[in-house]
């Protein structure tokens, strides 16, 4: 078999499906009630969050003003209880709904796509295992993106505090001038600052290169988060189509943030609940956002499928023989 040639089973096989129509691929029956529920609660979550975070933002502004003696006691305890309950319910509501909707769509689409390359295994989504793997992957991804820059920032703060402490002690030594201490301190902080900047830029890049992890977690739920992370990074450079998807994803995020910001700025939650706002315009924008989100997810799945096939095609001969031997062993077992 010639593994350097493209796989004949590279494109989606929608026309051969007997159980699913094109409409089912766009709006699967399992996803419809979840989408309807998310459509209803999303504006309420955003507007409720606005009403809760405004006092906190005003408090932070007051703390940053010179001479202000305000403290956390100025905000009552029930405010923090409401804020914590809102964050918890928002997580259990919107976040869980999005995960389940993604899992349904990727599972449905994976049945219409044949194996991306003869060296790769078939997609094997599972109703319960996929959602569990997807949730674990989300937590792992957040940790891999946030912890490195956060750790560097904490380390820099600790080193800065130690330098300030040693500066007062070593300043009393006659053989160690202040200029030498300042030079060494500035050099150390500059190096730490460069490392912090590097980790921040690396985390921003990982946000893009790990976008395919959701598809991998759903279609191959037996993989560990570490393997999902590694594969997503490997195929991030395998095809020019991947970079086009990154650009499309960034544009969609900017549009979504703009719509969320406009909703929060121009609409009050009490007017929204009393239907005294331009409800048709809000629902139209939300409907367009949902359509764009579904199309973006399909574009993500198709790009992953294409990039995975391109990755196998570019493998060296020795690696192809290794994968071929592994595939043969799996078929025999």
C-alpha cells in the first residue's frame, strides 16, 4: 500500500448515510433541546453577571483611588454568596450545555467521516465516555495554559520580595556598593520578565494549537489528556488550512465578544425580563451567533480531519512502517 498518496476516504461520506439527513447534521434531535435551553438562558446569564459584577468593579475602582480607606467589609456577605452561586450555576448551566452540545455534534459528524488515513484508527465516539473525557480534557487544557504564566508571575514576585529584603541587608556591607546591587537586581528582574513574557505568549499560542483537543477527546475518548494535547500540537502545523481556521476562530471570538459587550452595555436585565427592550434584535443576533458557532465547530472538525490526514502523509518512511505495524497488530487483536 502506498501511504504517500492521499487516502481515498478523505472526504465526508454524508451521501452514503442512511440514518442521518443533512438537516440532522445541522440540528441533531439530541442537540435541539440543549440548544433551545442555551438560547433562553444565555442572555439572562450575561445580564445577571453584569448586575453582580458592577458593585465589585466599583469597589475595585475605589480601592485604586489614593487615600481611599475602603475595605472588603463595605460589600456585604450576601453579595459574595450571590456571586459564588452565580458562577457555580453559570458553570453548571452554560459550560455543561456547551460541552454536551459539542460532544453530540462531533459524535454525529464523526459517523459521516471515514478514517482520515489508513494508518489511523476509526473514530470511536462514546455517549458517556466522550463527555467525561471532554470535561477532563478541558480542565487539563486550562491548567496547561494558565499555570505556566501564573507560576512565572508568582516566582517573579517572590524573587522581587527577596531582592528587596536582601537589598536592605547587603546595603550595610562596605565592600558591596549600591550600584552593583541595583545592576544585579535589574538584570535578574529583566530575565524573569522575559521568561514571563515568553510563557504568556506560549500560552496564547497554546490556546490556538489545542483547539482540536475537543474533537480528539470526543472521537477518541480512550486517549489521555496528555496524548490529546500532544496530538493537537503535532497537527497544528500540518496543513495551511489549520492557519485559516485559527484566523476564522479569532474573528468569531471578536464578533462574539462585541455582541456580548453590546448586550451588557445597552440592555438592562430588568427591562429584558419585562420585555421592554428590542427583543427581536437581541434574538436575531443570538440566533446568528448560534448559527456561526455551529458552522465554526463543523469547520473545526473538517479542519482536524484534513490536518490529521496531511500529518500522516508527511510522516517519514520509518514512522509510516511503525504505524503500519501497530495498525496490523490492532486489526489482528
